[in-house]
C-alpha cells in the first residue's frame, strides 16, 4: 500500500478500481483507490497496481517481501536486510 501523500507528491492520479479489494479485520471487503506505478525498494523494482492508504506510512506486501530476507526488531523499532544465507 502506498501513502496517498506520496502519490500526490508524484503528481499521479488515483483511480477507483474494483480489482483492488482489501479484506478488513471485520471480515468485510472494500474496493479502494489505486495507482499503477513502479516502486523501488532495496534496489529492487516492483511494477504493479498499488492500493492507497491515508496512513502516513505504506505497507510492504508479499510481492516485495518474497524477494528479500529481512530481520525485524519490534522492540527496537528497527529492521535490516539479511545478506548471508
């Protein structure tokens, strides 16, 4: 998910898109606005349609996480890429 503020800074126009549906914690699903873009993360490029969020931070999905080994430290609020096997 991409924060709406970032999309606005890029000058992209969000589109209401029935194909982007999100499941919510109350078991409902909702269509959300989305944008088509190429996202860059840790040197990788990921092209596709991304749902928008009004939160200040985005959400990295499985399409990105499947390419990296990451170590998350919740109490320290840090993360790092793991480069060794």
